[in-house]
């Protein structure tokens, strides 16, 4: 797994929702030029990359990659929703991207396994569904997230009125759209 490429990939993903990977072979090493918006061969490229990495980690330190209809992905979202996290985690429904046929195998190569969902913190993989649940059950998830110094976390005191209705609407939203079809 390459922290450099995951961080660059996080920046590419979070820059705009319209981003799509250019045609490439997800099994081959990625050229940084394909996802960075600057020339990595310049003398000051390291400085530029560090700036992009810091900016990305400030705006979206926590990123959850998963498939929209996957119950494990949705369960991690519920675990994260038990806390008031600032800044809010970015949820990436990888199967809803135009470039999902390239993107999903690329993530598998970068993460070192094909397990989805995967939770990342500042470009580093925290873990998959089972890892996140183990940390939650052991009471270490919050401290692991806070230890980065990139997020503030507060417990949510009680379930707010209308939570069941919001959950029903979210279930309706998730189950209603059809998966993206090739060619769109």
C-alpha cells in the first residue's frame, strides 16, 4: 500500500464529485501525473504534494470507501454517526462512480486487499468493517481518530426526534437508485 498514492487519490476523489480516473490499467503502477494537478517532476513537486496532502487531510481527514448497498458499508456509516465528527467524514460510494470499473480494482491494489468498505484516516487505512467494529467494541475507535489531531469528536447525547424517519428515508434513497451502467 502506498500512502503517497492513497493521499493523492483521496485528493483526487475529494476535489470534486465529477472527477473520474483517466483510462488506465488498475493493475499497473499509477503515474502521479494521472491524478495530480501539477507536474510531479518539477523541483518543488514535493512541496506541492505536501501542500495538497495537508489541504486534503484538513478538509477530509476521514474517508469511507464502500459500495452503496453493502450492509457493512452502511453499518460503518451508522458507527460514525454515533459521534459528532468535525470535519465530517467523506463517504465515497465507489459503485456509483462513472469510473467504478477502474476505481474499485485500483483501491484494492492501493489498500492491499479487495475488502470494502475501508475506512481511511489522513490517507492511511484504519481498516475494514470487522476492524472498525472491533475498535468500536474495544472503545478504541474514538481515541484512534482523535489521536491524529485532525478531527474533533463528541458523543451524541441522545437520539434526536425523527431519527427513525431519517433512517427510513435514507434506506429508501439507498435502495431506490439503480447501479451505474457502463457507458454512462
